[in-house]
């Protein structure tokens, strides 16, 4: 398995700036999912952030993307 490149990006979640680290593939899928849902990445991540429990946000985003991709 080859190493994946992790990118750190700054986004706004509910009015607060924060940085998230995700692999490029996950950023691409988040962008695709947000477009499909006619929303912004910030709004999508905010919604995911509100529903996660004790899970790290980056992990919650990866799980969300995986579930969305598998539901196709």
C-alpha cells in the first residue's frame, strides 16, 4: 500500500476557523458530496461536526465519506 498525501486545510465550522488534515482523496470526495447536496464544504463539515459524538472530526469525516461512497 502506498503512502497517501495528507493535506491540512482551514475551514469555518459554525463561525469558527479550524484546520483539518485529510488525505487528498477524502477532500475530493467531500467536495463532490457537497456539490451533490448543493451545499458548501463548510456547511457539510459543520453538519457532520454537530452529529459526531466522541469521535475525532477528521475520523468522522472519513467515516461519513466512506458511508456516502458505499451507498451509491
